[in-house]
C-alpha cells in the first residue's frame, strides 16, 4: 500500500453507494491513517443498494433520498458530500439537497463530464455555488453496485478537480486531500479541457466498443461470429459491458466534445478504409507501426506507476 | 492440463518460429504423450530469430530459408510442415519449398486469412495442392517472436481448418490431430466463411483499435490525452500493439470481407452519432443495454471453458 497523507473528517454523505461512491468510502475507512470521528452515510435511490452497502460495511448509516427527515439528519453537520450518480442526476440531486445543506459543508462529485455538471450545479445552488468543487476520479470497472467497490480502486489513479472561481481555496484543498488519502493523484483542469480529453480517451472508446457488439448483433450470423471471437474481441469490448445508464448520460452531457472526437476518428477510419480498398500495404503498415510504438510507450509509462490490475475505466 | 490425444510425428518443419510457430513446437514437445521420433526444425528469414528459438529449446535445428542444401535436408523425410509467417509470404514460401517437398509431406498454415492463402497455395503448388491443408489457430498475443511462444497458447482455442476438395481425408485428420494434441478445438469452415467471421470479430477490431491511437496521435494535445488514458483505453487499444506487418497483410488479403464489416460498422456508428447529436438518451441506452447483455453473456460462456488468461488475439 502506498503512503498516503492522513485525512480526517467527521461526516461524509455519499449519494450513490455503488462502485465509485462505495470505493471512496472503503478507501477512507481501510487505507492510511485517519483521526477523529468518521461517519459515512449513504443515500440512494434504491433501498436494496444502500441496504447492501450497509451489510458490506461500506457505510455506517443509510438514508432514503425521498425521506425529508432522514435527509435533513444525514446532511446536518456533514463536512463532506460526494455525488456519485449518473451525471444527468446532478441538478435534481443538488436541488433536493440544497435546502438541508449547512453553509460550511463542501460538496463534490465524481461525474465523468464536467461542463454540464458545473452548469447543473450553478442552476441548483445559485449563490451557494462556492460550496461545490467539481471533480472526477478517473477510475472504474465495468462492474457496478456496492459489491464492486474496492478500497484500492483509486491508487495511482488520476482525479481531476475543476475548481470554480467561487470556490475557497481551502475547500478545493480539502477535496484534494480526501482523494489523495485514497492513493490518487490529483490534477487540476478546466471543465472544458477535461471534457475534451475524456471524450477522446474514454467516452469515444466506450461508444466504439458498444457499436462493435451492436453491429455483430445486427448481422445475420451473429451467433457464429461470437463463437469465434477471442482475446482481441474480449479486450476491445470489455467496456461494452459498462452501465448503459451512465454512458447514456455521458454521451448526452458531453455530446459536443464527443462528436468532435467521433468525427476526427471517422476521418482516420475513412483514410484507413481507402488504404485497405487500394490494397496500400505501406500506408497501412505506417499507421499500424506508429500506433504500436505509441501504445507500447504508453503501457511502459503506465506500468511504471504500478496500479492495481483490475481497476479500469 | 487438459487431456489430449497422443500425437506422434517424425519431423516437423516450421517456417516462422515466432509466437505461433514456436507455440505449436512447445505444445507438441511439452504437452500430452508423444511416441516415436519428433524432430522440430525451424526455418526463418531472420537468423537471430531461429538462433533464439534454438537457444530456448523451441526447435532442435535451424535452417536458413535462402540455403538450398539446408532447406533440402530440412524437408527431406518431413511428415509435417507449418507455415507461420505473415500471410503475404504464403506464395513465395510455398514456391521456395515446392522443389524440396516429399510427395507424402503434409503442409498446413496458420494464416489469419484463408481465401487468399488457398489461392496462393494453388498458384505455388499446382497439381500438388492436395498436400496443403489450410488452417488458422485463433490464438495469439500482442507480443511476438520466439520468446512470446507458450506451450499452452492453444488450450481451448478454436483452430479452423478449411479442407480442400483435393485433400485426402487422412491428411486433414492428421493436421486436426496435431492441433488437438495442443489442447485446441478443431472446427471446419469454408475459406469464405472463415474470412467473413474473422473480419468481423478480429480484423475489424484491430483496425478500429489502431485507428484510435492514430487519431489521438494526430491531435494537438496527444500527450495530455495519453496522460489521462486509463483502463478502458488500455484494453481497447491492447491490440494496437500488435505486429504492423502481420496486420498490414491481413487487411490487404481480406480486404473485401473487411470492408463489408467496416461499412456495416460505420453505419452503426452513424446512427449512434445521430442519437448523440439529438441528445436521444433512450436510443443510446437501448443500444448500450443490448450490447452489455450480449457482451456479458459471451463472457460467461467463454469463462466456462477456462482458457489461459493471457492467450488472446
């Protein structure tokens, strides 16, 4: 286990105790040193999910989102709130939370898109927007739910924070310290830069992977094809087993940046198509060789930082 | 180790002692029972590669492809010959071998495409085409060379044979028995069916994966993007580290079937693009959910047959 800075908190309220929220809770409980009280309350749409998180010891208490009294109790005196739900729920969640939010509670999120989340937070919180520090832990697995949560999911992973002009630097520092306590590396970006980069290296590959499985399903000999699919297909389509709801929201929320990347990708594909059609071996080999070198260098650099092998996104 | 049928041979000559040829040699040496003599001779373009295969004990003797006397000795009395080189080398290799080939030697190959290989073999062998049994072990790793060879690479993997009308059934049976001795499952297909299926589940994903790395490389913020790439990118692009020469040949050799699959894929992608552009969440979620179910079912079915985790293609 890597050395982590000590991080203490009194009460952390997590909206969405699945893979992402559950892994934060487990990391803060099970990793590094903490001092002081550290109560974790889980709030969810699904009573089954929060009950399971309680059962697994991921959270100390569960509250239902539609229960005013429980929500008031949960948020009263909370120092930290994490939203870990599909990004389309950001605005309704913050609107639901706002009436019960203490003035010194810091709220952050784990959404895979940031410009839309910032807009949603501004709409929901108004003058209190300074309490919201936008964030995105770049880690995940295709599995979801509290059973998928891992204490080391964030070790050596990037967590992007997109501080707002209204954020007190102490608030940003506290959220950064929380993520560092999980073993993560915290990096700052603007929401727009974040969305463009993630559209390229995460959102686009997910769409391309879902599309391949869909294309095979639509073909008349789908069963035969699947029966001959091997390791290349396995890895290429692992992310096609990801949460449809989460990825629906990501695609809609980040559609401008995603379409730009998709169009650039389609242009590369059209060039490769022309080279294949012309049986232009040298052109194909040049692209493949360039890609191989870049991919291999990326892997070497990544392996040097020794992240857990099954953590991914 | 799974039970394998005993398989005996006197002299096996492998052209290309890298991952595929080397793994066959190692499997036949190290797995199951063999009786009788079993000499394995490796022939290669690169002296360094055959020397390394000798050093690793993958082969007993090495011969240089451009040495007539060595090639004659190697092929004299050989019962089996495997071609394990990029598919564009099939015809020149067979033309080189033909003058030294005994009448009862059976030749097979491991090429990722089959219609072009059959055409090349007919052109090179003419009336002796019956000695050639086309084959394709569907297994691989992105690593290449004799050091990448594994004795269990073929365990529970599909090996496709595409018997020709000219093949004696005993010849086909002998090649099938050879692959079964490595732990593989042997399945028959026509060359055209093989090429269509593999274009879909193997060749297309390789092109798509190379294309993503290329697209990122061409973007102005490539370094930043790579620095935020995580597990999804890792798995999606693992096959973009594959041999450029091999995949150049596959794309050219199988271009008709590959372009059909690529065009069908591009059509699916265009539909997804329209749904993203229209912020049509339900349409996106429907496709993603369908893909997730199909991918998860495929994984469950595959896991049930317990193949080695790092063997892939």
